[in-house]
């Protein structure tokens, strides 16, 4: 077996070990994993592969890092963007869905993919978990900037969130309204 055959698996294992441990509120050693990827962008593929891990916390932390990296290096993550519109978009874990909805507006999508992005955002605006709902509406508002037909839907959800008993939904609605007014 050649060294190149072993390398991707061992690199993936190294990142996986950094993302292991703690509970759902912990980020394990995500900062160290992020530094490894930033120092060697080829490792984005290893990080992307970990979104198929058997351990959901590894999946969530991998998605979190991919989303964070996409803000600074969208070109690194772009080849792997379909992860965010695949089966993970329907995860039963709200932490996974949160990473999905936060990442969607960061990428360029084909016409057929745009339909899926819109579908995912709309589904998650009504998701039971508050943070998922808030960030789904934030993503939908960003998405609507170039799709004006969605703006009435965004406005309807903004009104609903403003009337909500949830302070988080109210705050997100205010932030979205402020951003929309500035554009």
C-alpha cells in the first residue's frame, strides 16, 4: 500500500479525534481542527467526509467548521456545498439543522439546487427549535434579496416572530428588519 493511500484516512482520523468528546454543548477541540484545515486547505475534503460519520456530534462539529470556514474561504467549501442540501438538511438533530440553515446563503447554487435551498429554508422557518427557526428566517431573508417573490413570505414570518413570546425570535426579527432596511 502506498503512503498516499493511507494519508487521507489518517488525516481524517486526526481531525475526527479533535472533534470527539464532550457533550452537545461542547466544541471539543474544534479550534485546533480549524487551524489544521486553514494551514492545509486540502483537508477540507477530510472535514467534509466527516459529515458522514456515525457519531452525530462529529457530523455537527464538522458542519459547524465548514460553515465557519465558508465565511472566510467560500471557494474552499464550495465544492462540498451539496452536503448542506442533502440528507443532513432533514436531520432529527436541531444542532445539525442549525448549521445547515446558517450555511445555505453563503454559496452559489445551480437552478435546481436553488429550489432545494429554498425548500430547506422554508421547512426550517417552522421547525420546533427556536434557533433553527430564527436562523432559517435570517437565511431566507438573505436569499430573498435576489428573489423578490420571497419577500412577502419573509415579511409574514417577521411579523410572526415579532409577536412571538420568544425573545430570541423577536431579536432575530429586529436584526433582519434592520439589515433589510440598510440594503
